[in-house]
């Protein structure tokens, strides 16, 4: 797997030294830093696979630091984008957060990581239950918790068939915080987790308590758009976390749409930022002039125009861009399988439209539809009339957005409940 892993890391901005780090080989400077970190107080290891999970981990760390300022956090992620997000976060944490790449789940690698970090607790985010890591922690008496746990219907079916293999690892977990009220029974029966270890905490990602708009970043992006001639009054159609084929299909719909909605501007945020150049060429092939976010710098004024659309090929920006949108279309829900998470757009109080493939977020989808807090359409063609209606009637879009936020209220306080679970508080 190493050649493929290296190619993927390089495409997302990784370096050759990063791959060695995943095997547990650190520089002398890094090892000394970890040694000093251990000496400064209790250390917890929190692992989150990528950007979305890293955001959850950061919310949880902020809450834990409020209650235990003495705690230090060794945080790991699998992707370069996740690492950069953690590095930016660590700057604001007074030296109490150290980000690294995660350990490959081999006996030797896991042992090296644990010897270096010596965590008092291991916290895994959402679905990152690695057998060697969990077993090694159990043998050393290190509590292992799974937070914001989710189990898609597809995964549940697969795990039920192989429960005899996976339950030997899942039964070693000390605490499991699940997102939905019906999840405890599902996790116990499909994975063999001890029922007394499972607590319904709600979703940290859907927790709007204390959620604040990234004001500075939003203002910078607004200035960037203004510099391209995209004034605040112009409606913005944002395609979030798109997958191959969706950008072009939505662009063709956009070409028809802007004949009826004057001034509408199309912003594409692909799930994988490294596809930006490929997407730009594809859209230019149908007569659209695309601008790449990476060519525009920070918040500096851009002298040239904004073209017909903007392709955001920078990572960690989706949340802020959604605050500028008039309508958000969720990617991977049309031409992919599984969908992407609409929670951030809902938290930003934006009207959300998604296609028929939201399997990985079925519980959230059902919740939003039940409260009339989002719109589901059969395909991209069907989305055109729905989006046109929302763009032409901002009041209708705002009503949809507010209903979506109301639907997330049951998850309010999930971060606090999860922190209490990890700290052993009632």
C-alpha cells in the first residue's frame, strides 16, 4: 500500500518524512518534544481520520480544556489536510496540543507510538477503531473511548455478518458515545460492545451550542469576492463536497439557471481539493470561465473579474464559504453513494438541497426532512426548479434554514455530554 499512500499524501501536500512518521519514526527534535510534553502533565491521545473528524476533535478538546486546563493532547490524523487543520488549532492552545500523523496499525508501529506518547487515555473519533491499537492500549491499562460514534446501514450489515471477528476488539472499548437515541441497541447487537459502556450523547458535529460564525474568515472571503466584482447583493449557489461528475452536471444546470436568476454566482468546493485544476478544465469545456481559489491569494483585492464561477481548491475553507451562500447543494448525493454531511450548512442557517444518495447520513437526513429543514430531490435536473425557487424567494429559503436549525436542537450539548463521559462525571 505504501506507493499508493505516498502518491495520495503528495497530492494533498504531504512530504516524504510524513510517511516515515506513520511507521513510528520521529526526528530527535520531535522525540524530545514528546518527552517534554509528557513531563508537563497528563496527556490524552485523540485520533481523528481527516478534516471532518478533526473538527469534531477540536470542539471536544476546547470543552475538555475548560474543565481540565492541565490536560495535554497528542492529536493524530491520517491526511495532510487534517494535519494542517490541527496545526492551525495547536497554535491557539498554549502548547498543550501536539499534532502528528497517525500510526499505521501494526504491532511494532503502535508499540513505538505508545512508548513515546504514554497517554493516560485514547479517544477515537467516529469510526477509527484499529485492532492493534485498541488491544495494545487494553493490555497497558489505557482506557479507550469511541466518541461521536456512527454506524451507517451498510457498515451495520457488514459488521453483523462478521461479528464473531470484530466483537473481540469492540468489547474492549471502555466508553462509547453514540449520536442517535436508537444507536445503543444497534451498536451492542452489531458490534458486540458491552451495553453498559454505550451512552447516547448526541452528535458533536450537530451540536450548535456555542457555535460561532468564523467572522474573520467570512469577511476575508467576502472581500475576495468583492475584489472580483461579486458584490454582496448577488446570490451564491454553493456546491459543497462534490465528487467527480457532479461539478459539471451542476454547472450545466447553473448555465440554465442564471438566465432566470440574474447575478447568481456558482462556487464549487470539491471534496478533494487536488481536483481543482481538473474541474476547471472540465467546466471550461462547456464554455464557463472558472477561477481557482488558490490563484487569488488571501484577502487581497483581485484586479481581474470573477469569471462565471469559483472553484475552491484550498482546504479547511468550506465552513466559512457556506456562510456566504444563498443555497447549499450537498455533494456525493447525486452521482456518488453515501452523501456528505449537511450539518455545517444547517448550522450556518442556509437552505440545503441534496439528492437521493444520503445513505451515510440517513438518520440526519430523515430528521431534517421530518422537520422540513432541507429539501431532497430525485436528481440534478429536478433540483433546478427547487433551487430557482429558493434563490428567487429568500424568505422561503430562510424559513427552510431555520427549520433545519430547529431539527438539530436535540444534539445541543452533545460536546458537554461527551466530555463528561470521558472525565467520568455524572
